[in-house]
C-alpha cells in the first residue's frame, strides 16, 4: 500500500496529458452523462433534466419532485498518433522510428446518480463519477520509452450533496467528495540503452503503481428567472494528492526507496444558461474554467536520493471551455439534441501529454419509455489540432514530433423516477 501514492503522482502528471488531449483539457473528464454528451455538455449546470446534474450543480436538485436515479456509461475511442519529424535523438535513430499510432487505448467511463427530495425546500443526492483520468501506452521497445511508456490514471468521486430552495427563484447546494485514485507509470530506457550498455531498450527505468484517497468540496447556485429561463453557477474545489510510497529509478540504482510527491488537482468553475424559446425548442450554453496553472512541476523526493529523485517542469496554464447547444422537444416521447464546444489547450506539448485545442461535434436523443423511465443516447466527435512538439530525452538529445488527435465518444444512460 505504500507503493500506492507515488504512483498516482507521476502518473497523474506525466500521463495526465495524452488522454486529456483527446477528451478534455489536460486530463479533465467531462463525460458525466449521455444526455450531456448529446449537447456537448452545454447548459449542464442549469438544465437538470435528469439526476446527472449532480456532477455539475447540486443546487439544481431542488427542481426534482420525485426521487430519481441515472446510470450512464461512456465509451471513449481515441486516436492519437505521433510522427517523428527531423533529426531524432541526436542522430541515434531515424525519425520514422519515433512514429507511434493509437497510443491512447479505448476506455469506458461509468457514472451513477441518485436524488431524493425531502420536502418542498430540501433535497439530498449522491453522485459516483470521475473528473480526472487517462491512459496511454507505447511499445515496450519504443525508442523514446524514457518519455512515453505506460501511463494510467483512474479517479472516482463519491460525492454526497444537499440542496436548499430559498424561494421560487434561488436555490443553493453543496457537497463533499471522497476521491479515490489508482495509478500506474512505467518508463523504459529506449534509445538510452544505446548510450548505456547496462540497459536494454525495454528496461523499466521508472515503474510506479499505487492508489490513494483525497477530499474536495463543491457548491452551486441556481437562479430561475421564470419557468422558461434559468442560470446555474457551480464550483468544485481543487485538492492535493499527498503521495507517499515507493520510488525506483536510475537515481537509486533501481532500488525501491520511500518517496514523497504532492500532486495538485485543479479547481473547476462553470456558468450555464437554459432558455425555453417555445414549447418545442430550447437553447443552452456553458462556460467552464479549470485552474490548471496550479500544476507547476512533478517532483519526487526521498532521503535516499541525492537531490530530487525525479523532477519535471510542467508548463500548464488555466484553460477555458465554451459550449452551446439546442434541444428539440419533438413530442412527449422524443427529445433531440445537438451541441458544439471548444476546449482550449491547457498544457505545453510533451510526448506523454499531447494536449491540443479540441472541437466537439455532438448529437443526442432521449426516449420517454413511460412516466417513470427514460433512455438517453449521446454521440460526439472530437477533433484536436495537429501540433509540433520537441522534448529532450537527455542533454543535447532531442525528440521532434508532429502529433494528431481525435476521438469518438458514445454514451448510453437510463433514468428512473420513483
């Protein structure tokens, strides 16, 4: 269990990048519901059409008159490719040997929500979902394995909430989250083996695995101007994963030693609006801010390392996400949705973090099976910008890449009212 912590560390930061580059800025996950995916998550803090609103704004629980559960699963199929460009590794290898395709494996993101009204003013709820995660994997003999090996991060939020309706227009909500994180980080020698005969290309020069727990809080406000227009504002605090565990690497002659590392998870704020234009059409939008600038570096320390065990500067900056969508209430059974979103880049490009600006194109539908049961489907295509990056594997030994990233997201959801 000691091993648990440092892993989450390096993983969360190094790995943070790749998966994030496809799904959201850095390693943030927006995939909380199928209904939200169908509108590119536009208006999520204000719409409250099912219990999944818990992931974005707890104040909206006061809109529910009956208990409701929502269960969702989102399948993410990313396509992240890297192409060597120009001189590679000081001439040690050809640029084509740096090529890598499909380095971000597919994944399924589950979510569960339950809202229970207590009376006309109070409601409680529980959300189980993820805000951060990623997975990237290169071949074990990849020449740049010291920069990109295997990186996985999974987090789960256990998020109880309470909401109070002040009057017909204002509602407040708040909650706390227990965050479980499981991580794995492997880096291999790759071309470094050409400089050190004691190594082979698949030698694991860094191998970390572990898990840990952390806490944060969230709060929200819902303002209902009238029956057709409402606004939501929500905030989820950042938190620090205080990782203590085992570290092994070249700085310890590959021996495992106790190590420490603090990993900052950013705060997230969102403003949303929902406007019912007429009985059949509604417009909704969101602006989301993520405090990625809290991530300055990845630094592992130990009393048994001379200096830092591991250190990597991280050039993160705050990012913004803009989304707009529309809902068409076709008839009492069917609702159709569409949305567009722009995710701004949060991280400077490195091989394990090809973060780019992304455009979302989303479509979705809901079918009301009966008075109590409804089903949602959402599909989105994410297109990331092609970009150039350069990273040093050793002093004077650089890696030059051209990267491309895209992804298909498909989500299914069931909602049931008691």
